[in-house]
C-alpha cells in the first residue's frame, strides 16, 4: 500500500501483465519442472495450467483481486489429466495436451474473463501445460522428440485436481509474483427435510 497525497492508503497500481494459474502438484509437478529445465536449461518457471493467460490489465492490484475473488469462489474443483506432447506450430511452443478437464477449463476461462479481467487475447484459449517455449527454430524437432521420450518414461499419475488458483503479476521474463491465492471448494448440499 502507498500513501496518497491526502494521507489515505491506496492499493498498488502497476498496470502490468497478470495471469491466473494452478501450479501442478507433486509428484507430477516435480517431474514436469525437471523436464522444463532439461528442455530449456535455466528455466525456473514452475509447471502449471493457466485459466487466464497473461493479460495486460489497467487497474490496481486490490481492485483486480476484488473483481476476481467472487468469481473464483463460485467455481468447483475438477480433474485434469495430461495427455500427449504436442507442438503449437506458429509459436514452436512444446506442450502437453489435456486428455481430460479441457471443457471445464474452457468454461471457467469464459466465466473468469469478464469485468476487470477482460482482455483481447491474441490467441484462442487452448488449455495445455507448457513444457518449452522461445526455442531456436533449429532445436525444435530435437527438443520435441526429447520431450516425447521423457514423457513416455514417466510412470506416475498424470492426473491432478484443479483446486488452488494463484493470481500472479509479471515482474520480469522469468518471475511472476503471487498477488492472491484462491481455494476452490466443493459445493455443499443443504438438507431440507
């Protein structure tokens, strides 16, 4: 919080890039973090699924959190299963397709994208788990084959529950700071008889 000229505290207004993600839990998350570092040495970004892709927003952090929180609190947890290693040809991003959970992610993305979170996204929303990006073109085929081989070797569960969303702000190309965290709760049934 910063002090305004009249002595009142006001929320930080950074007018930057924001996203809503869930980091992938262990043990799958640890394997994917390691794979990301193998594909792009020095990569420190954690494996995650994204419900609101990076978007430039023009509101104070507190306003954005206040806009987002009731929308997220209305959502229920759902299961996601990672599928096959794929490539976005236009951007050479190597990623894991979602075998299960894609429809729920698309629906939640639609529900969360209004109000202060509205943004004209440059690409259609395509739920996935990024493994590598910003690769030199001559390395893409080799890295894609390596990712497919390593993913085939993984013997743990490929499923996890989306139930803990993290609202983040971009600080630098390799750093996202947490602004708020939101637990998705299972709906409770009221007994009426």
